[in-house]
């Protein structure tokens, strides 16, 4: 039983370490990726300003977990505590990445930033809603509703240029 436990812990340790390296690389290369999207066509408001308490809560909980698990790992030499620390670090880095990108939310020439990078080739179609919203249907099945007050025609031309079809109901 302890042999299977050790294997599972090592698998989680490897997976969380790979995720941690991926997030660090994203944070390091964030400016280059934003610049690769081209000129900003339309700016969205920062959606995370209303969620500051949630961000602070996540940050506080992860710091508490790290401060508890790191000494326990040092004392007991049990890898479970190290996995908990690395998992908490990945949550902190992911939150920082979303927070950094949310400041730059908008529609760009080659993609959209909405707390994450969305390339136009990942969008299946878009639909204009009556309320001044654009619904984006992603190829992975997710949908995003984005409030657009002005520049709708320019955004539609950009979507047509990037071969994103309009949903016909």
C-alpha cells in the first residue's frame, strides 16, 4: 500500500511541478505574448476590481497552507506536504497571471484578452445579443458574454476578417 502511495505522490509532484514551471514561463513571457496580439481595438473594463476580496482570500489561504505544510515537510519528510506547497504556489501564480492579464482586457487585432489569451482560431462563432453584448462560442464548448457599448461595427469587421462566422438563429 505504501508503494502505491509513493508512486501517486510522485506523479502529483511531477504534474504540479510541470504546472508551476508553465505558469512561471507565462508570467515571464506575458509582455511578449500581449505584444504579439497587435494593436488594441477595444478595451474591456477590469473585471477583477469587484473580486479583490476573493483574490485576497485565495492568496491568504495559499500562504497559510504553505506556512503550515512547509515546516511539516521539513519535520516529517513526507512528500504529501511538499505536493501541498507546490499546489498552493500554482494557485498563487495562476491568480497573479489572471490578475495581470485582466488589467489588459480587450479585443486586439490577433486575439482577445479576457483574463486569459483567446486566439481567434479558438472561437467557433459569435452572436450579437440585444443588450449590447457579444456572445463568443469557443471550440471547447465554453461561451463568453462580453459587453460592448461602442465600436460594434469595427469589432464585427475584425471578426469577419479573422473568419469567425456570425451565429444565425
